[in-house]
C-alpha cells in the first residue's frame, strides 16, 4: 500500500509516496522505497514563479543514512534506535554532498524531509533570507520571509531564494540543528552530534542569469475558510520512556530480544530492525490491524486536538485529508504554518488543534491511518485507523 496525502483540496503540492507495511515502514523507506511527485495546475506560470524543472525549480529530498565500513546500509544497530533511526551520511536526491548549478535569478527549492526520524532546521549560509511560498499541500496566501525553517520527517515546504546578484558566487543550504533540535526532548540521548551542530546539505553555485527568470509574487493564493465544525476529537500521544515497553530492565530485555530476532533480508543483508512492539501509543492504544478506532462521515468537517504527553516531540500525519492548523497551545500558528498541511510537528507538552474536511471515502477493508511519522515510532505502536463513510 502506498501512503500519500492526495485530496481534491489540492491544486499544487509537493507530495511523496512510500510503502506502508505494518511494523516495517521504517526499513522500507530507509532502504530507498520512497519518492516525490508534484501536483500542478498552471498557477506557477500565472504567478511568474521559477518553473524550469532542474534549473530554477528543483526538488530537494533530504535523507540521512548509516553505512558500515563496506558502504552497506545499516539499520537500527542499537536497540535505542527505536527512538528514531538516524544516520551520519546525508543525501540530497540520493547523492552525498551534491552541487547545484543555478542561474542568477529566483530559485525555487521544493523541500522534503524524507528522513525516518531526523529533523532539519533549514538555513542558508550567511544567514541569507529566503521566502517560504508553500506548505505540505499547497501555497501560502503570501510569501513569508525566513532565515530558518524547521521541518520534521515527512513535512514539505517550498522556498524561493534570491540569486539575482550572485553570479559567480557560492552558497550552501544547511541545517542549523543545534539551535532547535536538542530542546525538543528531555533525554539527551535523543540528540546525536549532528542534532547539536550546523552542517551543510547542498552547495549552490550561481552562474549567469537565464531569461525568462521567475519572480517573487506578493500574493500566492486565497485560502478559503473551512465549513462549520461538526465534531471534535481528542488524541494524546504517549512515548516509550514512561514504561520502556514493559518496565525498566524487563523492557530493555524485550527490546534486545526483538533486535536479535530481526530478519536480515534488507539490501545487502540489512536488518529490518525492531517492529510491531507496543512501545508508543495514541490514546494509550498501540496499533492493531484488527481494530478500527473510529468512523467519520464523508463530507464532514472535524476539529482534532492532539496533545503530546511524551518526553520528546512527535510528528502527526493523517491519511486521505489535508488540514489547517487552528492553534498551538491556544495561540494562532505562525504565518509559515497557515497553509494546507498533512503533517505537523507537536512538541512535548504541546496541544495542537487541526481542522479538516473529509472528501474521500475509506472502508473497513481499506481504512485511512493517523500516526507519528517518525517511522520507528509508527512501526512500534503509534498509529491508528479510521473509516470515512457516507451518511
């Protein structure tokens, strides 16, 4: 089964797809089974945005991987990688330390955090300003000037970079992880050396301008208000550290046993890691393929409140629908989060309210899912299922 965020609400969006086997999504994505696709409707041309694919309109899929001394993929070599698998090699569109040669002008970068668990705090060298124009599932109403943009796993964003006066210059897209990531957990072990540092991802070499170039529009889209809310639902996220999957030493022993039994049938004998353990929960329930957690009505609009009770940040993704963030801890979301989304980062202790209209049916045989998009969490319990039925 392919996981995607497509809904009729979309007019333009950078979407992605990947396998979704219960308990084994993490190793499948990690081994390379994922990709980006673009939904477009001609609005980019009307707005005058950069639109020459691979020249001034470039996808940037960022992933991290761990390789052994023989350059073979290594997945979850430590039992605590169940908190989120992170690597020490960084790939952009499948290449390490890539160079993008771009013309002097406006550059459109379509960012996807395709990592299993790592967050990236995107920045440009020299603290150069860039402009966010789109979220996961479409344009913002107007560009937002930023110097940092935090994207959690599965989040997407589109940014414009002004290269008009940089012919012959170089700059770098990087992650200023140290500024944000360590504070997202109460446990120091959840952050590695890269989470506590600044590191480069993509070198951009600027060449002569190419006509016609794109521009930065003042207005991008008019986002209609959602219909009246018909129902509210409440979700709480629970993490592993409260019980260690069964309690203390016993829990660790269970993890070690699961790791030892993990099949090694991935690429090059890669371990498939720990999966299908009830380590993380939503509303104190671990994923069960036999259980439908609730049903909603096709065409209805709901408000979901999601509260993170865990010790670390989690991402929350909903299948088959796009949503608008209504508030974070009772406050209006920042301007760069006011577009259509299908993934949201929820910090520890934070309450986020999401509004969505269900426009696609989902039966008991093929239900939609909601889950943490830190894949090792999803694979070990932090997921539920729902149906969308006609009234």
